[in-house]
C-alpha cells in the first residue's frame, strides 16, 4: 500500500476541517477524512486530536468500532449523546 506524503500541519488542518464540514456526513472516521483530504492517516489523527476546540470526538463508534469525529460547529455535546443513545437502542431493539 502506497503511503501518502505528510502535509504541512497548517494545510492539513484546513483540509481536515473542510472534510469535517462536508454536509454529506454528520460524523467522520479518520480514514474517511484521510481519503477525502488526500492525507495520511497519522496526520489526520494528529490534527483531530490536537484541535479539541474545533473537533468533537464522539462517544459513539462506527459500525466497525472506529472512533467517530465531528465538527463542533455541526454537532453539540447533547446532540452527540442523543445520537449515541439512539444508536444503542437501535441495536438493542431494532
């Protein structure tokens, strides 16, 4: 598998935040952002983890167990908890 070159962090931050703002998605995985932004996963993870003022780490996980991220502009803490609650109930009760 070919690895993507590491981008400058300022440029990478802008690309990651743009991917988080994509209206097609409420939540994103780091790998999904990396694919859309054409960045390596390590850079994306670094940007996501180092910007807690802009990025929400969801309490819910994706269907394969990956960590989900969202823009704090789009998803509030209460909305994230509600989404996780609905997902758990959907799994339990269908």
